[in-house]
């Protein structure tokens, strides 16, 4: 987190995953975008019978039945059941309510005894409250949700058996939720997913359950991680930017986009990027990638490609990036919740900075307790005062 300098982009190079499986590491912006959009490079091949081992750690991202790992018409069919709820226009209708959630959390935080632990008071509850409302999960046990999420995105933090047990429990919750909404539907996202899947007739029960629990995790984990990491940077390295965030939502929106592009989301240890497998010979950046090879699209390095982003991001924090970044991916698997995450990050940073301009870390940055052994990396705790 403290070293945000990207590796120098260049042509694809052959390296290894932790399992020893050879992987083509792709880093340039144009090349990474090709990997994410070229249908000859897919996810389903990663789980074919002849696929090499990808990770020594079981986690939700490696489940072949999730939307992340389904390609082609089956993926589009599953994606159609949910994507209307996450269009920019649909998300924009939520802005007043999301702003009210932010304000309530900020006011509670402002009235609390100092120092305040910001993860528990703000960065986790904000996205959890929003996705819970969207999915009709008010009253969900937050400790239970954190347990599921941490195990779903585990690397070395938990034993494989512990991860499997947590995912079985999470899956049972999802199955019960789907059955309940089928029998007693409401206006929430889960009810609309079940209704759309039943009308389609080709989406399996397992796929809809995995989609529901995947949305529960993805709907808060990315925002919590990005918000926490952004706050570490702003409160420890860029106090001027913190004060500038308070001046307006447009300024905060530009800063949110630059922070999404520039501050790493994952730990970059388990895999050097988002994985795909070549279904045929493919040329990427002048290098021939043979059929069957595993490819890693390094979106973090691509987001710092000097050929696309020539300036220093810290110096242009309140300006839109020179080109669309790849933090949310690209192509058919582009993150469904991208616009929701943007809104939460923008409103969260702006309104927190406006209400608490003197917010500062209560411990040295070097003493921050980080979540470790997961696929994402963010503060475990973040003590602050003002």
C-alpha cells in the first residue's frame, strides 16, 4: 500500500503462479484491455478438465459456477437477470438515499468518543447498508457477513477446510434466501433476480444462488477496500487533497476516479493479474500466446502505463484520468457494480471531508493494522481523531 509505483509496462512475459503453473504476465494498457475483451481468452477454460492448478487456496473467485467464470451466451443470460439494476441511470436514482446513509454514519461518527475506529464506524457499514437495502437484507448479522466475505476472498488467511465450511454455510443462506423470495417476493433485487431467472427457464438454481451470494460479497467488499485504502493515503500523505474533497461532489468524483485507478485493491501476491486462458493461439502485444496458456491481465500496472497516463496521478487528483481505467475490468465481465461503487466512494469521501476537515490518523501510518492473507488488502482497523 505504501509503495504505489507500478512495474514498468512492457510486452507480455512468461512467469509462474504460486502453484508453479506458467502464466503470461500482461501489463500494457492496450494489451490488458485486449485480454479482457478478446473472446479467445476466456474464464471457463481455467476450469476445464485439462486446466493447470491456479492457486493453492480455495476461494469464491475460483468457483466455476459463478458468473465470473461463465462465458458466452450462458454468461450473458445470467448477467441479464441483474444488469438493469446497476445501470448508471438506475444507480443515480439511489443518490439521495445513499447520501443520507453517508450523512447518518458521519454524524454518528462525529458524536462518538475519540479516537474512532473508522473501518467499523464508516468504511464497512456504508457499503453494507447500501447493498443490504438494495437486496432487501436489512437486519443481516454484520459479523456473519464479515466472516463469509473474508473466507470467500481468502488466500492464506484460513485453512482450506475452514473456507469450504464457511462457503457451505454461505451457500445455505443463499439457498434459503432465494426460496424465501420466490415464495414471498418483494421489490428488492433478490426478488427480481429470482423472477427473471424463473421466467428465463435456463438459469439453474445453483447459478442464481451463487449470483445472489456473490452480489452480497462484491456489493460491499470492493467499496470497503477502496474507501479504506483511499483514506489511508489521504490522511497520511495528502492533507491538501483531503481539504479539497470538501469543496464539492464533482471534485470528489474526479478524485474518486483517480484513486480507483491508482491505489491498489488487491495484494498482488496470489496472482499477478486477472486470469484468462487462451482457447486458441492469440497474439498480444507482438507476442504469440499459444492455445491452452494461462494469461494474467495486470490491471494495476496497466492503469499506470505512461503511454496512456503520462502525468503523475497525485498531481492531477482532481482531474479525470486521461483514459478509462481498468480497475473494474472491461468487456463482458466488466464489474456490474462499478457505478454503485463510484457513487459510494465519491459521496463517502466528500461528505466525510466536509463534516470533519480536521480528520487525521490516531496512529502513525506505519502502525496501521492491515488485513492479510486475503485477495484484497485494506486496513483491518483505522483509528482516527480530529
